[in-house]
């Protein structure tokens, strides 16, 4: 400053009082201490196995982290928990926005904890990068369940690809099971491809609907109908009861047109009100019947085995892709080749094989 010529311009700045450092030494030390205090993988495993919710939350945060060090620690924790997992039932719940998923999970979840069950609620919702997961956004809709000692509610990992979010949810399921949660509910919004991802990680898939203006089946994706083990017409209260019963008949008719599922289970259609709680216990009866039947027939275990195989392949595919696309040389070469393809200077196939050759050659060096 001293080299600047002093002028009387209105732009001249007076020598001010130097502002304090933004970060002070004690704050830095506190942060360092906190980092040091991060529990080890071993500590988190024993915390989870003894049902400690803070340990469970912390471990899920590690699973959700994009830091490779965290990923390593998360894997260690998952491996340590795996032997204790699997003693649960996993229920997927899907439905369009506003159908009443959160309200339903509040009623259904509370019903289950009243039966003495321990309920964990997770979400697959890759679209909610800003709101930090649909569950967190409307935790107010789950007022009772949030306070429930026997419930654990966790919003979905945010700002990710569907594959990434789904894998993380799958891993979180294992930790919840190891922590003693015997009923896992996975919520997803019925738009996009997330239903397929959720279907591949649950034992029972429930589709929530509301009665519409008459043509109930319009706009509903055939694939989702095929996946559903049960369709529940929600908001069957007040003036809606009659319409809901009509919708139930229509869905029942439609479902009978589908070929029998490989589980031999005939999907059921019921009505309920998530607000008055009418019909909730019947839904639980249906779900219990399903588990009794599929556990007896061996389908339950068969499906889980298939899902495990699927998830192994998915994890490999996802991580290969991530490894490829995250390399800085690939990022710039990809940009160049995209332009070259656009300008017809190179065929898309030649461009792809050039990129892959570069990647593979680099890996073998
Ligand atoms: N009358 C009536 N209203 C309901 C019922 N269930 C939910 N609602 C209402 O429907 C609205 C949407 O409910 P949510 O539970 O937030 O629906 P959601 O499917 O979780 O919605 P998104 O999180 O946006 O996907 C709220 O105003 C609820 O109070 C029900 O059984 N009967
Ligand atoms: Mg919701």
C-alpha cells in the first residue's frame, strides 16, 4: 500500500484496522481433534452391532461419502456387519408424488413398531439433490415415527446417479439389518427408473395409488404393475371411499390378466387411508402371508441370492464406469472426441475405441 501515491480522490482507501484471521488457531485445533476422534471402523462395527444409532448414522455417512478413504472404511464396516445382517424383511414402497407415501410410511411404520418390530426407512431418490432426499424434506409427515425409539429414518444419498444412490442404499440396508432393524422400508418416487432399482433390493414391492377420475389404469406403466406384489389404493376416506373401491375392482381385474409371478404369488389389491389408518392392518396381513408363502417355498432365499448376484455385477459396472469417467485425461480426450464426432472427423465407434484403448493401455502400463 505504501507504494501507492496518496491522492485526495474519493476512491482513496484509508488504512483500516486489519481484520482478524478468519480461522483461528483454537478452531483449527478443535477441528483437528474432532477428526482424530472419528471412530475407527472397528468401533463403528461394534457400535452398529450393539444397536447404536449414532454409529449407524456415521457409517451410512461414510457409505455416502465420495472420498475414497471413506469408501475403504465403509467397505470394512460392511464386511464386518455382513454376518449379522439378513435377518430382516425388506419392503419397497413406490407411488407418484402426492399419493401419500410419507403419510403411509408414518402410519404403517408406527403400526409395525407397535407390534414390537424395529423399522428402518431409507429412500432411493436420485432426483432430490437439492432437498437432500424426500424423506428429510417431509419428516414432518412422519412426526411420530421420527420420535419412535424403534424406528430409524434416513433420507437418500443426494446428487448422484441412480446407480450410485441405489448401491449406497443397498449397503445401508445391510448396516440397518446388522443394527437390529428387522423391517426395512425403502421408499421411492414413482417416476423414472428408480422403481426398478428398488425392486431389485426388496423382497416385497408395494405400489401406492389413489383413485382417479375413472380410468384407473391410464398412465400406469405396465412394468410397475408387473413388479407389484400388492397395490394399495390410498386416501380411501370420506367421499373417496366409493371411488377407491371401484379402483380396487379395476386393478384386481387388470392384475388377473398378467401371467402368474415366478413366486406363485397372486398380487393383492386393497384400499386404505394413511390418515385414518383404516386398512393398514390388512396390508400387514397380506405382507405376512407373502413372507410365509415365499419362505416356505424357498422363493424368498432364491430371490435374495439372485439379487446379490445382480448387485455384485452392478457394483462392478458402476465402479468401472466411475473409474473411467473420472480420469482427467479421459475427460479431456472425451471432450476432443465428442467434437470430432460432431464434426464428422471420426466415426463414433473409432472415437470410442480410441478412448478405450487409451484407458486400457494406461491400465497395463
Ligand atoms: N385424505 C387423505 N389424505 C392423505 C392420505 N395420505 C396422504 N394424504 C395427503 O396427501 C398429501 C401428500 O401426502 P404425502 O405423504 O406427502 O405424499 P408423498 O407420496 O410422500 O409425496 P412426495 O413425497 O411428494 O412424493 C398430504 O397432504 C397428505 O396429508 C390419506 O390416506 N387420506
Ligand atoms: Mg414423501
